[in-house]
C-alpha cells in the first residue's frame, strides 16, 4: 500500500487529508477476506464479485490482489464457458479490463475466448494490444500469428505480389476513368489498391467498402500512408447494406471489385453486383449504337467471365475425398458404409457441405492426368443485371465430353478467364503463372470408375444458390448410359440411350432407388484430412504392429509376475487403451481387435460412432470391448483419467501433429499427464517425435509470406502494413512439389520425448552444412513419429495425410557450398521457432 504519511513535495500548503470512512474500510476488509475464502473454497463466481467490489472501492489494492484476481477471473470464466453463459463471460472480461486496461494477460485471455467463439477480428485486436504492451509475451505472439492466418490469408500476399495481375487491373481502371467514369466504388477493397488506382487515374470521387474490421483498419492506414485518406472515403460495411444518399451521395459510374474465389462465385459477387446495379450504380449503356456519356451510365470491372473445366485423374485428390482401401490396420472396411468428404454437389446439400474445394494443380503431389480436353462450362456478363438475376434459375446444362485418355475419374478441375474489359483479361488456369488456385469438384463414387477413349463423360452445370456446381453424372459407353451418381455393379442401373419398355424402366428405377436408400442409411461424412488419414496405409499398419508388440510384452510381464508370485492372476482382466486422437480415428478399434483389450475412443459424432460399431461387429470385436470415452465425461479435462476400478492405462494414443504440419498445442502437457496414468510397462503412442528439416532457397515461399516492396503493388506503399500480418511459419506446405533449391541434406533439428521428461529441452543448437551456394530463404520441416524404438512413420511420406511446414527467414541468408549454418531451434508451448546464421557471423533476430 502507498505510504499515507508521506508529505506532498514542493507544495505551498498541504492538502486536507480525506477523512477515513470506517464503514467503507470495514466493507473493503470483509469483502477481501470473503474473496480469499471463496477462492479457497473454489467458489469462483462469488470470489469474483467480492474482488470487483474491493478493487472498485479501494484501487490501492490492485497491485496486491492482481494475481489472485486474474486467477479468479480465469477460473470463473471457464465455468461460464462450460455452461454456455457466453454473454456473462464477456461481461466479466469487460469489468476486468475496466480495472486493468493495460493487463496483457487478461487481454490475451479474452482474445483466446473471442477466437474460439469465431470473433477473429476482435480477437486479433486483443492479441495486438497485448503485444504492444509486452512485445516479448510469447503466448500473445503465438496467438496473434494463429489469428493472422485466418484474418489475412496467405493469398493476399501472393495476389499483391502478382505485378501482372495488378497492372492489368490498373490499366482497365485507367481506361474506364479516362473515358468518363469519374465516380468509382471499390467493393471489397482489401488493402485499397484498386481504389487507389482509380484515384491515381483521375477519378473525381472514389468510395470503398470492406467488411473485415482488420482489413478495413489496414486499408485506412494504407490510404493515409499514400496521401489518399482525404480523397477516398472508405466504409466498414458490406456493399449490400450501402444506400444512396446515406452512405454515398449518389450513384457511381464504375464499380471495381475482385470478390471472386477459385469457383468464381463463392465470395458473393453475383449478389453484390445485383444489389449494386439496383442501388449503387448508374444504369448500364442501353445499346451498342446508342451514344451516351460514360459519366451518365454505369459499368463494372471486371466486365464478365468464362468458366472452363476438364476431367482429371489424381491420386492426391482421390485419397482426400473417398475411401480407397478395403482394409485399415487389419480391419475389413466392408461394413463402414459410404464414407466421403463434405465436398459435394449433392442434389440435397446441407450447411455442412461445400460444392468444391481448391488445389493448385501445378503443385499437386503426384501430379494429375487430363482425361478430357478443356471445355467451356459457363459465360457470365457482369454488366447485364438480367443475366445476373437469372443465373440461379438457369436450366441445368448437360455437356458431353469426349474422353481423350484412359484413367480413373477423380474430379472435375475448374478455372476461369476474368474479362476486365473488351481488351484485357486474367486467367486462373493451371498452366498460368498466377496467384490463383483451381476449383476441384471431386467424384464420390463408392468404387473406382475408369474412363476409356471413345467414352463420353456427361457433366451437369448449374448455379443453384449462386454457387457454380459441376457434377459428373454419367458415362456414355458403347451406346449405354452408365449413371455415376447411382451406379451399381449390376446392370439394372445401366440405361440404354434408346427408350426401353416403360415397365422395365420403372423396375430399373425402383431397383436403383432401393439401393440408394440402403446406401444413404449407412452414410457418414468425414473431413478431407480424416479421409486422407483413413487411406494412409503405412500409418495404420505401423500402429497395428506397435500395439501388437506392446500387448505381447505386457502379457509376458503378467505371466512372469504370475510365476514369481505363485498366484493365479485374473485372466479376465483386460488391457486398457485410450485413444484421444482429434476427430475420426480407427486406432481404438485396431487396439480392440488385438484381443484381450478394452479400448476407449474419443470419437464424438454419433454417425461416426455408428461407423465404429458397425466395423466392430463385422470384425468380430466384442461389443463391450469398445467404449466412447467422451460420452461419459463432461469436458475435455476429464479425458485423461483412469478407467474404472483404479485400473491404469496400458497405452494412451495422443494426436501429436496437426494436419497443417505443426505440433499440436499443449502436447507436452498432455504427455506429462498421460505418463502418470500408465501402468508399469505401458506406453504413450507415439513415444518420441523427431523434427527434421532442410535449408532451401525458395522465392515462392517469400512471395506467399510477405509483400516484396512497392514494385509489385504499382508503387503504392502497402507492404509495411500488410506485412504486419506476416507469420514466421508457413503451414499446409507440400514440400515435395515446392519450387525451391535444396541447399543442404535433411538434418535432425529437435527431439520431443513423450515418455521421458528428463530427456527434453527447450532449445537446441544444430549445425547444418550447406551443400550448395545460394540464399537460404526458408527451413521446411517435418516429423518422424516413433511409436516405439523401432517403429516409426514420417509426415513427409508419399501417402502421408499430414502437410509440412516451413520457417521463413525475415532476411535471406547468403551461404557458400561447404559453409556451416548454425540453427537455434526453440520449442515454446508446442510452437517451433528457428534462427539461422553462418558460423562466425553475427546472429540474426529470432524467426
């Protein structure tokens, strides 16, 4: 407490000391005592209320009570979160921040709650404030990096580094403005680059709108840095909510936008332009031969688009969208039912389905084979509002595609040509050097279907709900139409092209319908990464071997104990195995199939639990040998507990690596708890993780990680602002297809021992010898996951369901062949960071 007897300095007279209020002091004292007692009794809600009262009445106690107050806040908000009282949770944080507005720990914790609830913009703001208050706060830094990947996706950097794309947009805008379009609206402005192009071209009035709070604030900074904050009005709102004259004074003559995704319509460009034509844009030019002032008519850049597609074979696409194996870890999958990814153009879609996913075909592991020539799927004129409004109601278009190469039909790959105006266009095709990926419409047939030359693939194209949908529906072969969406091995569902007997047609349709109903009943949807995991044969085979080996060793141990003690041990006692893998996992079932094992699965979704139960029955696994652990616990904290009767676990399976290529958060904490719950001789799977990496030179990773100066952004000063969202670790990397030069052999960088805590460390110095000269721009890394001393799997194998990651250096490091490069590798709460310097050279900043 402050010294109440200290005299004021340099004062001509002393202030009158405020009279003590005995009742107030008594209330503060009793409330503080009650807060501490409630905290001791774990009554966090009541303790929190008492602390609020104390700190509001007596702020001089803030330093004294801060740690206890934080602890109380965090425990109480955990309870509120567990019972769904979300508004009360955030009210508590607001009250806490009124008392401690500059507390980085409280700011970071509130940001974590906001992020979990999906409020990513607000979460980023709290993490950013925490970092400003304490730049070396690792938790806030890691959280900010995590949220930055969501808020400013990596394609922003690629797009801004694409000088050719930026230049073509600039030329089209300049041409339109100089022809009389002097009032401009930039919809979905992002960094503001298109709006600045319009202003630089001489537009009298420029407006812009941006929905993302993060991008809106970034655009405001960019406009100010380029001296245009007073001449471009930017609004934080959706264009669909804009009105004249409330938001802009009058209708504009030009709308510029690039609110398109790989599937063209996925970011809502159709809805935005229909609204703009009715409410924000001047009417379009009425006829080609009718002269009208450009300033009196409206137009859109881009003017339109043409969509192209082709059928492809790709093992990489296949294994992420449908089951490709008949056995998983010695389990027959015949009773699994229909399993496929949520990417589907089903005739009855739900909110959990997406019509397409995206891939960069030129960097697809294993490549792809074109089975047809490219075809035109759709043309759209963005300057024709009637065409835009009629898009969703267009009749389904059937296209017959001659098959040019034999191969397994895995997907339709789609790209488009964006027509900026009559003369200029951009292509997102797989052969183009572009920042764009292609849209992928996977085929979900339960069995492989091989196309042959002289076949015709029948594709249906529609735009229901303003999403572009392409579906491979049938194959025309030798005069017969084979349906792909309702295909059977029987001939009942192969319909001749000529009209058959109506009675036979009805019987055939009923046979197909009956089969469809049976298949739908046993249908389950898995994430793309979960499908790839199921198809990872080596992963499950290795687990099967390691589990069999462990159980054999434990049986021998039991027999030896029996011989030494002379007592007959209970033969009915089972080995207990706990699988706490994230999402869908068959490892618990594989364990139960080893015999004499009771396995606990952490699969939560009811449909997925049904899949495991069906597989257990079909593989003759006793029903009581498989349990679903999360059905019996109320929260995640209860997962790592002992089974009933104080029996310890024989094995605990931890999910250690995220699909994106990073170590899972809190892995080492979970491993520490798991070790305490193992019986003697039991094991954690995996037992050890070894991080491997390599020195590379890759301009691609630089372009995907940060904007490289002002030249690609047409001289506008954008890089310092967007690069605030640069993250040091690039995730979801396909290292096997990355354009790069290898500057070293692979090297062991770090070891995480999950079974032996004393073997672990937080940082390690590694020397790697450069085998070639060049610039080290990044250090890609991956993992060898050791299930035991002898059995391991790699996250860099050909059929791995994991991607790789890479540390991207802030400044490239020049090396000569033969140089020794010193790497300092650090692990903080599952986050890997690295620094690099040439031996005997100055050390750089940490990445």
